[in-house]
């Protein structure tokens, strides 16, 4: 099973690899010696590969330190060191989902159109395949379509769902979802939220209210707050991570549509600049194409 996941990740990162790994390789082919020109070109290549200016500068600074420590002189020795630095950046933050307590709660946030509902369905499928009893909460009461879509996923995966009418109070949905999860012996409650950020104060107030209910009803359960980002939007995904990070405490990222873009380098920027761990990546259209994130495999896949 593990090898299947590794292969899927490798395949899902093909477009990013052609942008990321090949840009680095091209620089290393031109420069044989390690000098300032090489560092400048590598920094530019990283920026072009959607790592962003801040993170590209950080990687080059770390590279210079490691080159000195290891007494490297040839440019072909640099690639492994860059891979090592990227793996370290991606491992610095917690990449595992904490599902302690029963039921544990996974809150899913993100703007509309990033693949939030689809990610919830695939996550439910993943947890179910691991032997967990899952229940969904349709907390995006802002749109009837969101409630219906989540209902379709619940049916497809074969898990329970708690939903109210469009326009209902999301706090009331959370209360009922927790009650149902307790009564049915669910292991994990995955809760959808309204996909909007046009008014951060509204979002903050709504989430605070929901958190209060979770803390009161499930004082011993772990609460994960996962932000869904669309990898194809590149630097815009980083901006969303910053904005949502100001509105609430995010515990992890779900990065969707990684297979459809060459902008996978954005993962490194988010991990480095926002200090948030990536917990899941979407590498295809299939129901089982959302997989747990592994920093070493991802760093390897970039090259």
C-alpha cells in the first residue's frame, strides 16, 4: 500500500518536478563550481518555481552553511543538500493529524472553489479505510449547494451526516453533530465550515462560537483545524494561508489539485513562512487520491 501511495505522489508531482527539479538541474549543468553566481542562479530558479522570495533566500542561506560544513566544491553535490534542506523545512511542523479523544474533531476551512467538500469526502474515505467510524457535519449553512454536495459524499463513502437547513446556525449543527457522534460511537467528526473570508471578523466570530461548543461538549478531544488550499493558485494560496492564519489557529494544510499544477513548490513556502504543517495532499481525481503527507517523499518527488 505504501508503495502505491509513493507512486501516486510521484505521478502527482510530475508537473511540479518539471518546473522545480528541472530548473535546479539546468542551473547545476551550467555551473560546475560552487560560487556566488551559482547561488544567485539557484535563488532565481527557486523563486521561479513558486517557492517565493523569502523562502528561496532562506534555502540559499542554509545551502551556503551546509556547503561550508561539508567542504563541498562541485556543483553536482549541491542537489542532495537542497533536497535535505527542503525536507527539513517540511518536517519542522507537525504533519500528522492528531485524532486523540473520541470523537476527535476535524474542522475544515477554506474559500469556495478550492476543493473543500471533496477533500472532506476523501478524508472520510481515508479514515474509514483505516477502520475509523466517521461522521460528517454540514456546517457550511451559507449555501444549500454545499450541504447537498456533502450529503452526496456521505452517501458515496458510506458515512453518517448531520445537516440542517440552509441559513441555520452552524453552532447548532456542531452541537447536533457532536451529540450524534457520541450516541453512535463515532471516532472522528469532520465538520465543514462556510467558505468565505470577505469579512474576517464574521469568520472569527463564527469559528469562536463553534470552538466554544467543542470545548464544552468534548473537553478531552483533540481539535484539528485544517485549511484547504488549491495548489494551482501558487502564491495566492500563501496569501490565503496568511489571511486565515490571522482569523484562526490553523493546525494543518490540505493541499488539493497538486497533480494539475507545476506550482507544488508553494508547499515549501507555506511550511517555511507560515509554520504550518501540510497534513494531506490531493494527487488525483479518485476517491482514494487524497493521501497523508510525507516530507521526505515530497522532497524526493520535487526532483
